[in-house]
């Protein structure tokens, strides 16, 4: 067992010698001194430790015994075991009858330090294992289904359950790794992975039927706020079944975050702005389903043709597109749109007529209105 490192051995020496008035030595499984209150002894082969390791018993060395053992000094030596496995020995220098009362205390302290270090190492390995699993899933790498099934079984993951990826984005200066550890402690069933310097994917599994998507997002947001006081954005991806759905959910969360930020930047009516928390936002695929699904139209010659109506707006493009964005956001209701833009209804009517004249599209005709909607999306929310 290789858990007894030089650093841990020195930690044992430092801690125990704060509470007992005797020198403490720590030996590895081969009997070599790797830490000591007397630095000059480090590297020596400790005969008493070799006996303690061989017999797995406490070995007492008095003055007479010390003369017959090379390099030995009076004291006691006790074997160290962690989870039943021998990993080294600890020795106290001094008259055996005097130091014996401290021997068991020192051994217990040393073994507790080693057990804690082993547990920490296992947790860190498990954390890396879970993160690698999530990254494999969101990258859509399912080359060996048997390996993925074994991986999922080890982590207790059941992909027949409904699951969704949530995207947590932080501002500069936040410690992503520390936040990830706090989230894992608070949400042990969730799987997390850093997908960027300030970006964390959170894979959550839900029972079905269960609470609605909005309630699930709000519940996770409350947990995130409890461990992350820094400004952040949390976006909910589409909920799906099956391992293959994780990559889709992640991509939908990325697209929903992008659309949500674009929409948050456009003009809003006063009642929409009321109660919003500054610099902290929640977005969801379910609030932006159509724009997210249409985001795949942003390539090829078709995209160029779909963008064309907005391109025709010329020097008034920014103003007229902002008008269209607000009009679509308020489902074509003139009063709500005019209020959001802080303009008169007549001004809104004039701008919509101008859009129709310039683009050749009739905003009262469903097909033309949908084409304008797509053109507005591709020129606005899908620019990046």
C-alpha cells in the first residue's frame, strides 16, 4: 500500500509532537525512516520498525536491546494499518515504560490521518471519474456501449430515467473547481463537469412523472445560489431519456443560453423588468423552444436567403429590427409592443408599414410574418 507518503509522514510527526514530549519517527513499509522529529535520522533503516512490521505487533526496545540492534534507540515501535493493510510503522524514542502510555495515542492519530488521506484521494478519483463520464456523454462519444453501460452502473446512473443538462456560467474571478466541490456536496446525485474556464455542466436525473420543468429549474437555482453568491447564469436544457440524449440536452442548453441573453438585451415593458435580479439570470429551453430548434438553420445558402429581408432594411436596420423583435416578443399585440418600445401606436404602425414596403413582405400574412420572424432571428439571436 503506497498511501504513506513523505508529506503525510511528516504531518504525523508534526501533529503528534505538539502533544507529547518525545521524538516521533515514521517508517515506511520497508522500515526506512521517512519522517522524524530528529531530521538527521531520516533515511536510516529502523531495526525496531522492521520487527514491528514483521510481527505486526508493538515492539519494545530497552537499553540492552538497543545495543544489539544496529542504529536502534530505546523506545517502542507500532505497526500502522489502514483498512487492514500494513503500510508502515511509527516509533517513539525514550524509556519504553515512559513512552508506552503515548504509543497507542500516536498510532491512532497516525492511522486517522492516513485514513482521511485515503478517503480524500478516493473522493478526488471518483470526482474525476464522474467528470470524465459527463464529458464523454456531452461530447456524444458512445463508441463502446458496453463500456458506457459499465460506467453508468458503477456510478448508479439509470438512463431510462428522465434527465437534463443544466449549464452554469460564471463571471470572471470565480473559482470553478471550488464551486464544483460545493455543488457535489450539496447535490450528491448530480454529475458535474467543467466544460470551459467559467462553465459547468450539471447533469440531473428526475423521477417521472414529477414537478414541471420550471419547478425543477427553480429548485436547482436555489441550490446553486446557496453555494455560489457570485453573479451567474443557469440554463436548463431539454429533458430526455437515454445516454444519447445527454449531448442533445447540453447543446440545447447552450443554444437556450445564447437566445436567452439576446432576448434579455432587447426592450422590455416595465412589468417585465420589475423584480428581475441584476446580473443573475435563469434561462430554459422550454421558454425559447422555437428559436432554439430553428438555430440549426444558421448555415448554408438557405440561411443567406432567410437573412435577406433584414439585410434590405439598410440604414434603418437597427431601429426596424428592434421594432420587429419587440413586436414578435409581444405576439404582435400593438399596445404591448408600443409600450415596450416607449413609442406611440401610430409610430409602431408606421414602422411596420415601412418594413413591409422595404422587404416586400406583408406582416398581416402568416407566411410572410413567419419569414420575417426567421430573418429577425438569424440576424439577431443567432449571430454568434
